C-alpha cells in the first residue's frame, strides 16, 4: 500500500464508474469490531517467572498478599486485586503471581485465556528504535529470556525497555505488563490482524500506560522550570528560558513522531505517564518526584498534566507577560512555536462542552491531519490506526487491502464513509476564510463543474488530496456523531434523515429598522464580531429578532434561534440548584419581556465558578445577565449568519419538512447558502445510538443541497443527485425520518 496523500483522488481512475467500483470493492473487506474487542479481552501478559506458592496464613479468599518493600525479591503475592465499576471481581483476583524482581532476567508469557477481561496491567508505549538497539557483547548478559508455552526463548526487546517497564510496575504492585512485540504472536497473521484492530482498546483499558522517552534531563534548571510551570504561579524570565529549553528537548524525542504512538497516547488518555531519563543527582521537587518511583534515574510526568498546562497556563503566561512588556519577543515567539508544535503532534483534549462517558476520540479529518505528521513502517497499518483514533465500529481488513494493491487515501475515505463520518468532505467546503485548503462553496453553480464529486455526486472532487485537507479543531466533537445507516451501494450512499423544502423567506427589514433606530449600523463588520464592546448590540439584536419571530408566527424558527444562541452548559460546569435547572429549561418569553425587550430573569448560571471573575469575563464565560452565552463564541458561525440576514440581506430563506404541512410555525431549518427553491437533505446524526435533534455548541451540522426532483425511485427510497455540502441548523421530530439515497 502506498501513502498517496499528495495524489488527487481521481488521478488513478479512468472514469466515475471505475472509482465507484473501487470504493464498493474496498467496503466488502470489513472486519467485525466485536472480534477485535474479544481479542482485547483475552490478552497475553509478561509476568515474573516462577512457581508461585501461597504464604502461610490464609487471608481473604484463603490467600494472603504480602506487604511490599524494595527488598522482598522473589516473594509471592496476589496479582493486583481490584473490582470493576460493576463491583465484579477481576479474573486476576484468582491468580497468585511472583513479584517482578530486580535481579530476575526471565519472564513468563501468560496464555490468552488465563486472565480474561483483566485490566490491571501496564501497557507500554515505545519506539521500535529503542527496542532494537545494537548492544556491546558484554551487555548481552543483561538480556531477558521469556518462558512461553512453547519453551524458553530470547526476548525480542532490548533489555532497557523491559527494565524501565518493570521499574514502573513494581512499586505500583502491577504483576502484568503488556508490550506488543512480546504479547502479540508475530508469527500468527490472525493474531496480528486482530491485535492491530484492537490496539486502542489495549491502552484504553489498561490501569496504567507508560510512554518511554529516550531524552535525558541533565540540567537542574530544566526540572526547576517544569516545577514552576506545574506550580501555576509567576515564573522568572530565566526559568522561562529554561522551560523553553526543556520543552523543546521533550518534543525532540522520537516518541512524538510515530504513528502508532499517536493512537496509544490518545487511547491511554489520563492513564498515560511519560518517563524520561534523568541525571540521578538532580533534585526533582514536589511536582516532579514520582509517587511510586524506586529509581532516581527517571523522571515521570502525566501526559494529560503536561497537555493541560501547555494549553492553559503557558499561553496565559505568555499573553500576560507580553502585554506587560516583561517578556522578550524572541522568547515569546519561541514558546508560541513550542505550543504550536505540541498541538500539531497531539490532538487537543475534548472541549469543555463535551458530555458523555467516552474515551477521547477524533474524526477522520483530524486523524488524517495528525497522521500526516507521523511515521510508521507499514502504510496499511495507518488505516487501522485511523480507525482506532476515531473509535470506529466498522473496520477494514488492512492486510487484505494491502495484498490487493489499494492505496491509503481511498481506503481512508471509504472507512470514514462506512462509519458515517463526513469530516473529510467538510474539509473542502468550510466557509471560513483564512484557512489553507479549499474554501470555495460547492453549492455555487459556477463551481459545479470543477467541484463535481468523483465516483458519486457527493464524493470528494477529483482534484482533492488528503495532504491539503484542513482540519478545524472546532469540529472535534464530530467524533461522537455518526450518520446512519451510511451504506454504499451501486445506486449511491444510503442515509436516514430529513428532506427540507426552502419555499419561503422571512422579511427581516422591520428588525433592521428597529436596530437602526438605536444603533449605528454604518460599520457592520465591527458589529458582527462578538467582543465585550459589541455584546450590548448583539444581545439587543437577538431580543428584537426573537420577539419579532414570535409575534409574526414564526415560532419554529424562533425556537431554533433560541436553541442555538443560548448555551446550556454541562452539569459539571454548573453550580447545581433548582433555579439553574429551571433557567436552562425556560422558554424565551419566560426570560425576556417581549413588549419592552427587557430581561426579566437574570442569568443565574456561573460557569467555572472557581476562576476569578475578571478571568471569566476575559475568557467570555460570564457571569452575564442575558441568556445568550453561546452568542459570544468568536468561532460561532451563527453569529455572523444571523447578523448578515438582518443587517445586510434583510431576509432569510427558511425550510420546512418537505412532506409536512405548510404553515409559518412549521419552518424550522436554515442553511448558510440556501435560496428559495432549494431542497436539502439533512442526514440523521446518531450520538450514543440515539438520533440527535439538537447539537453541541461547537458542532456545526452539515446537510446536502440536492436536486429538486429525484433521479429515480425504488420501493424503499428515492435517489437524488447531490449538489454539495452546506452548514446550518434544524429542529426536527426524529419520528419523521426517511431513507434517501445520494447517487
């Protein structure tokens, strides 16, 4: 398989039919995610070798676990005894194992069925170069041997990798270690195939994950600078230079360049600890001293902790010191470059408006964007890595596709479409300016020929390449959504959703007249940007608009705009009280007096109450009297769209369900480029298995403008030609869903 991300999609195919047949052929090579999940529930582990014997004196379950000290080598203990969230006892509770010994150079490889569903293990993330060092002859005695069911063999890893893993596991009383080269049968193709598809689950389920970095911290100033950052207080100019030095050193490690490690770090999440070599004579301090470490030769930092400080404390510090002229421009630029590099290598954490008990995941656009900056030996593995990063339910047999000669780009595109992920399509039609990649709108008639999808009317343009794709961080939560059923057929792409007919436009000139009487509208561009100074105008704009819509009978559109401009924060960000709960459920006329336009119920929500008030105001998170927190998001597409409809256009085309009744209150949809006469298909988005009728703050849903009349119909669905992709909002009754095929 070739990494063809710089090659246009249509280059290798003579015509649309060839391209279409290639996509359909790739889709046939699906793997069952359940098989991979079962594999991850029956892992092999490395553990200390020996014949365990129970100590004298029975304890719980007739067994005794001895206390731990650094000198009790060779003693026996129970494996780490834990219960899962349901209260069930883990399988490892029933096993008695030896502790890892400092001097022991032989390990045992357990069988795949010895500890089913066990999560009490250490998953190790490392670079292959670290595992395959060329050692001097006098070092060979340090190598490990592995006792397997087939006999004793030499370890496939450099002894230092195992030494470091064991030094981390021993003080944490972990009896099991998982490392891919030892715990996946490298001679068994089936074991490799299933392991590749389940690698994310291995790290997601592990109670601890360890990332082995090769860099060495040798300067006390570097540790002092890291401690100062983690302390979260002011930092001296000298330590800030030292912080730049050590962060650049950390980022230079090969660990940050490997594709497999990208998905290991994302799946491992809060369980992932970075371990670096360290001069043993250095003083590590309160924040850098590992809680369990038995060795002064290593420095340990939680990955999420480092990520959090680089995304909060560091940019705030640079901004504050720059504003107060206490930071040299050169060091400010240097630190900015470090932050850009960091977030160019690791996907951002889930945004604050994210809800749900899910592991971290991203969409296809994010996965491809980050993989473009990573390396791995087997290109076909990148398809599995992408599926792991996105937590896809449907998978592709990468080994078979490699044998058949398919290349990465088309396989990645098919994989995303199979899973209802349209983020690769979105990367070429996003209307925001100033970004690389395509920004022209596919719905414009003048662009139809150039932007025609290859293979299918909805597909990527034939000139598109994955290397030029623009990934937008604001769409991270797309990973929690999927279109369904999302099936490719000879006729096209089968999807469930709703058809919206745009046969009416609201005359908004009365709203503009009311605003013009109170505000200077001569500089509309300045007014449309959400800032502290424009806040009063934007609030008044929404109050006037919503009052007008309710009074004139457009109650569906009023409900839609009310829903997308007021922010209902997740429960964890609220100070829970009956008042805040009631406020979040209140309608517009319960909070605003439509006759006077005055706010009658002040906003009681205090988000991030642990932050100082001036900080919350500076970040645009209140407290505010008005209910329109969402209106102040500078990246909110709807702020500009609503403003444009009122102030610049004076009207807004609106849509209703095509098969519904015609009345003013049934209009509940709008799209950025919709015109009267358009027909749109809005695919149903599923979140955790349920159709979602409303959307997260930062998720900007997409719909397909389609031909006004179907090309043809079957007994089950109508087939339409797609004319692009557009963004907007809609409110619907999930029960009115219908199936459509986009040819």
